[in-house]
């Protein structure tokens, strides 16, 4: 298989796993009660659709082999989620019952299930390659395949971040008492029959998506370091890629420590690092694009304004995370968080407007690069929405009052559920805040001054971008 086909197979594998994993998260949610006869076809359609859409970028000649390999890779990665079908069922359906005799034991026929998933993956990939010509034409991507891999890693981290927000909003952080296992089971073998309690489902799903993002981050770092397209990128790309790998490892340890130590303080660090990690992944995508080398850099004043905005957003993020995890013990953090909002609502639109200009700026400076302009416009819209959501979240915090510690796994049946409106409002506020931080980080990446070190490796040609 050519380098082009191998790169396509790797990207397609993670794209398919992210798409099907997200579909599985929805159809398996206990609140929706989707029957298997409906959920199964939905997952197959999501898998086939992802394979077909991804295969459109391949030339007609030689499309079958990389498409099949892509589907096989998707099947292998989906075992992270489908491992719940491989674990044995505990006695009486009790998560805590007799775990020593059943934990990590495979059910009868588990090897056949694994083999069937892998064969199904290869078949779905091949079918996607056959269906692709019937879809609207899609030319070769102008992005190097390592940039698309980094993008899909960031896209996989988006539902992980959203699940983390839901875990905090619904007070599900202690629903699974151990780590890295789950109620004594290997994390990926935890039986699906034990996920019927909504808080257990959210916490465990968060862990499974964390595994997928971890594997994807490893693949991205290796690709940036060793592939032809990765070596053609600036040296800073490899630094950021390995930094992302370190962050995702630390993030997993922090999440586990928050559970085993029942430590809200570790939860604060876990929440802050999650958004920094996603922001770094998105910035890595920009660094891997050939257009990043050719970017025009705006004035130093604009760059300083973006840096000031990013610092304020990071402080505000830390204060918001402190209040979400510590409640009324951290009212001072909420006050700081709210006060910073008034400064951000002024600075962010100014920075966005300065970057969004398409003509020449003041003092004869060239306009910002297209990526910076798009991020700048996004800053304006995200800031306005975040300000409105913030007032709603503040009202919810004042109305809701003190809820006490997060309920332990032994208290789930007696714990009062958090009102749905509060869950949706606070999670949306957190998710849009993450988007705002991502846009600010992306803006800084596009406005960073050009260095001679960027010329250390030749920029990839249009052929390299699609065949490396």
C-alpha cells in the first residue's frame, strides 16, 4: 500500500471510530431506551456513511485496498466501546456482586465476536469504497493526512469534553468508585448490562472516549514525528504533538485520582487541563497546514491583545472550574469568574474585529491570514453567546444553592437528580467556554510571528499534501 493509502487508512480508521462511537453513545443512553433492533441499524448506517464519505477523497484506481484497511482499523478501535459486549455478566445483575469471580472474565464466544467485528469492519470499508463514486465528487484534500489525523483527534476530544461537562453537571463524578478499572472490571470489558444507571453510564462513557482520544493522540504524535508529511511541518508541530501526548496522559491520571481520592481539587485541574488539551490539538492542526507557513502576521499590538485575551480566558476557566467542583466553598472564584467576563466581553470583540478585516489595517499592516480572520469572527459570536449563557448559569447557581458533596456510588439511588434545565445550561456554558478558548488559541497560532526555524524543512507541495 502506498504512503497515500496508508495515511488514508489511518485517518479513516479514527474518523470511523469517532463517528460510530458517538452514535453508540446516543443509542445506548439509558434515558432514550433505544431497542437493539433500532440501534444496530443506526450504528451500521453511521459506519457505512463514514466509510463512504472518507473514500470520496481517494482516486478511483486502487480505492478498495485502503478503504478496506480503513474499515478494519475502525473495527479494531471500536473494540474500545464494544468490549462491553465481551465481558461476563455478574450474578443478579449487581455491579458490586461477586466481582472476584466474574470481573474480567470473557463471555463464551468472545473471540468470535472480536473476529466478526474485524471482518465487518473490512466489509464496511470496502462497501464504502464502492458507494463513494455515487456520492457527490470530493477532490483530494489540500490538508496533509497528518493534519487531518490531528483534526479527527480534536473532534474525538469534543464529545469527551462534553461528557466531562455532563459528568460534573449531573454530579456523576463518583458513580464509578475505582480506576483504572470499573467496579473491578477491566475498563473496556465493563458489561453493558451494568450501565443502566444514568450516572454510571455517563462516567463510564467518559472513560471510554478518553481511551479513544488517548490512542488517537499517540497515533498523531507518532505520525507528526516520523511520517514524511509530519517531518515537512515546522519543528514546533512535533513539540506541540508530544506535549499533547503528555497532557492526555496527565489528564487520565488526574481523572483517576479525582475518583480514587474523591478530590474536588483534582477535579478542578482535570477540568482546566481538558480545555487546554483540546485547544492545543486544534492549534496543532493549524501548524500542520501548508498555509500556516505562508501566513501574514498582523501588528504586534493585535498579537498582544490576543495574548491578553487568552490569559484572561485561562484565569476565568480556572475560576469557573473551581466553583463547579467546590460549590459555595469557592464563591470568591465565582466572583472573579464573573468580573473577568466583563473584561473579556470587551477585549474579545475588539481582537476579533481587528483580525476580521479583509483590507489593509492601520499603519499599512497587511490583513491577517484567512485562518486568523475566521477565528476572529468566531470570537465575536462565541463571546456574545457566552455572555448570555453566563448570566443564565449564574442565575442557576444562585437559585440552586448548595448541593453538598458529589454522591458516592453507594448513594446513587437516594441522591436527588440535578434538574435537567440546570444540567443543559451549565454544560452548554462550559462547552461554549471551551470553544471560546479554542478560538483564542487558534487565533494566537495564526498570529504568531514567523521564525527562521520554520524554514528548516521544505513546505510540502500540493502533491506531498495528498500523497505523503
